[in-house]
C-alpha cells in the first residue's frame, strides 16, 4: 500500500535525523540550524540545545518572503530567500556561526538552496 511506503519513508528519515542529532549539538557560541521540509514549504530554526531555546526562525511562509516571491514560487528561489531571511534575523540576534542540521533530508534541492541562502546572508557553517 502507498500508506506503508510513506510511513517507511518517514521512519527512515526519523532514524537519519536521530543519527545526525547524536553528532550535531548546538551551543550558545555555535547554535544548531535545523531545517524542516514539507511538501510545499521549508523552514529553519536556530536552536541553542544547551538552554533548549529557539533563538530565531524563518520559513517560506514568513511575510517577508511571501511579499517578495510570486504566489507559486515554492521551490528554490523561495527557499533561498527564506535562508537569507533567517541569516539576517540570526545576525540581528548576535549569531554569526552555526552548525547545520539537515533534519535527515538529503542535502540537495530546497534544503541546499536554504543553506546557500543562509550562507549568503552571512552565517558561517
């Protein structure tokens, strides 16, 4: 069944994410930039794991991204713009360097565009 395939895919991604999280840890000096992807949108958060706090976040649904992107632009340009927005917000919060957590997703497509946008925005990772 199709539902079984979807559940298996989600289970494998969750296992990859858990494996990544064992190695990648965010601190106050270098928080973790975690990416979450859905079918239509992508979002990122800068997380300080020591305190258990989200410092900043941005998404393709953020008003700043929506107003500069056409309604149907949910692919790479919107992901890139969301990454740049996250980097700007992080720099305003005093964050310069992060560790990247791709959330178990492959590093290509929208995840890669989000990361490149964050790098262009000034985040180091």
